C-alpha cells in the first residue's frame, strides 16, 4: 500500500474524514482509528501528531480496543501526556460538542479503564503498561483486569470435580487448590482441553501464590507441554522482574523444558496482540515479548541445563540465527547485546560476529544487515512500519532502531560495504528515520562519498 500514489492516499484520507465527521455513521469508530494511523505515519497527509492524538482519542472513546490498548504507548512515542490529550480534546470528542473539559483525575481513571479493558480482553502485552500507569497514579492500584481475564478465559464451571484444581488455578483460589490437592494428590496431573496442567494455568493467569504452592508438591511435573507445545516457561512474561528472577532458576532446577518451540502465546483470538506470529522456544518468546530480565534468566539457566543438547546460543545453529534475526526485526538491541555478551563470556567470540549471519526471510536467504528494514509483521495487525515500532518500543522506538543498526555495524569488518548496503535497504523500504541516522553515523561517508561508492560497487 505504501507504493501507491500520493493522490490515491490523500483521496483515501479524505473519504475517511467525511465518514468520521458524520456522528450517525456506524463506521465512525473504525475511520477514527484509521485516521490516527494516517496522521501518525504520514499516509496521504503530512505527519501531524496533534491530529493523530485526537483521532486516537476518538477511537478509544468509541470503544476500539486496539486504540485503547496502545493509548499510553503511542503517547509515549510521540512525547505527550495522555491525560493532557484527554483534557485538551474533551470538547471535540464523540459524545457531543457541549461537554466540559475532563478533570485530570477523571482522565486518569478513564485511561486506566481502557488499559484494563484491553488486558481483560486478552491483550496481556499491556499488563506491564497498566501496572506502571497504576504506580504513577495514586488510587488506581485496586483495579485488577487479570481478575476479569480469568473470568472470561477460564475453564468452564461445569467441569467435573477432578478438574477443580484447574478451575482454581485459573481463578486464583488458593484454598480450593489446597483442598483439591489434599483430597486427591494425583489431581495435579489433570489437564484441560488445550493440554494445560495446573502449573501452566497458574502461570498463564498470573497466580503467583498458587504457582509457588504447586511447585512444592511431590510429583509435580514442570516439564509438561500443552497441545501448543508450550511449557510453563512460555507464560512467565506476565510476572514482575523480581518474581521472574526467583521463578526461572527454581523451575530449571525442577526440570522445566527450555528447548521446545511452541505456538505464540494467545489468550483470546480477537484481542490485539503486539507480537510476532512465530513459533518460539521460551528464550525466543522472551525476546518477542521484550522481557529482557526473563530472557537473561532463561539464557543463564539453559546454558547450565543438564541436557545432551548444547546451549542454543553457544551452538550458533538455526535457533541462534532465528533469535538474532527476530531481535533485529523487532529492533530489540538489548537481546542482541545479551546474546553477544553471553558468547564472549563463554569463549565464543568468533560466533559473536553478526556480519556473516544469513537467515531465511520470505523464501529468500538474506544477510542480517538487511533484516532491520523489513516489516515487523505483528500478529493480525496491518499497520505502517513507523506505527508498529512505536507500539512495540514506545518512547524509545528511535533509540532502539539506532542501537540495533549500531550492533550490526560494530561487528562488521567491511564497515563501508555494510553501511552502503543498509542505506540501500532503508531507501528501498522507505525507512526514513533509519536512512537519516545512517547518513550521519559515519562523518567520512557523506553524499559524495556515497555516490562514488555506489558507482564503484553497482553490483554489490
């Protein structure tokens, strides 16, 4: 779509605006969301973050779950306070033109409600945004969207008695878990229709007390895989960093499986989910969900696991290349740096060289230096590249891009050739921010030098 003419794009925006301004049109909410995208990314109009903020707010007020889910993240990326936006645009919103401005505390409560609704609908990617938002605003810490998620996504209450432990693991009823285990210890082997046992369900729905209790029970299996080939380690991203630092070593000591690749973690199929649709082992899953403490802890224990298989990173095989490629696609420079540090720590410095890595991408084997300029391909979201990166990284989206490019350039023994190739890719894929940075990153590689190099290496 980005290759169509500007006239077509501007005509599209014009039609969206016509519909969005008709209050009786049922398509208004969808059009408001599309206009937010257009003004943020410059599709058919000049980039205008004031207008993008307005239409993002319109869409959120009218119940567009994706808009509500990214309300705080997108404001962070643009450098604005979301509550200021609500106060500013109150008189322009969907409910009518005669409204009084929001008080800041009302706006704060509304944003919290939106984030909570997104989490309870299944967008657990947003849970940490909500927690930070609650911590920054007093009086909001009593809201528990996970309780709503447990209710809407849990096991059926019509399940037989021998599945009570599963119901309790979902709902968070510790006493029911203790009662079930006390009367029938073998109930810990029960699984639901998706193959999840109580350990996985307790982790999936963030029930830390139940998870810890279950890990104390004799005969408990922490290496169990559900029908999606996911282990309990796939579901730890929902927990805080401090809890992760104790859970991962404990699970590893009990034999949790860190090598199996499973399906992407999905709570509800209709919820916006801001992650790659790729099969992931627990380590790669942590990269995709951008939980670097979880990634670091799993990387640490996988290297120490008693297994016939070598550490996936140190082996520098296909899983290693996939991990590096996904990190580069997502501009997750932190993961790349942790991987390189791990290799150097264990005497694998030669394998830390990123220049020679090639990976399969859409039926083509391409060098890593081209990967950061291809689309994120987030699950179920057909959105422009700038918006996708802003959603994933928030206010650090430009820094993440620059640090990722630096990671690749710093490992190149043919810096100018790599730089020229990356400049070509950024031009081809319209990644203007990356192009601007690459043209400045090496003061000795200006416009004339670039043109001369291009002429001399036209078949590069």
